[in-house]
């Protein structure tokens, strides 16, 4: 748990330190801190992490149920494929939303 807290602290420190580097000059001569790109990257990372965990849980539960009751393996496999396809569709939609964030954080 301490390692996770330290990792979170390092990530926050890096993001705070990177804000001046992401400053963009506007037409009025002022600077705007654009964190939309960082947010989109973090969002995409969370989507991929969640999808991977979901696919892993679907696969492990399906294999366990097939091993316990081999006679229902066909139905379990069909349900597993349908759930995996729905999960993948939602993942692609979330990645699309994360990738459409512009330089100033707007769609």
C-alpha cells in the first residue's frame, strides 16, 4: 500500500511540474495551461486497464464454469463472447472520446 501511495504522489508531482511546459500562448499574449492532453492520456490508460481487467475476469470465470460443468460449455462460451464484444465496444467508444480532446481541453 505504501508503494501505491508513493507512486500516486510521484505522478501528481510530475503533473504539477509539467504544467508550465504545457502553457500555450494565446492571441492576447496570455498563457493558458492546457491539461486536456494529459487528461485524455490518463483517461485512455484507465480505459485500457479496466478493459483488461474485465476481459481477464470474464475469461477466468468462463473457464472455471466450463471446468465445473462441461455439459454447459457451449452456452457459457456464447455468453462469454457476447459479453466480451460488448465490453470491447464500450472500450473503443471510451478511447474515441479520449482521443477527440483538443489542445485546449474541448471536444
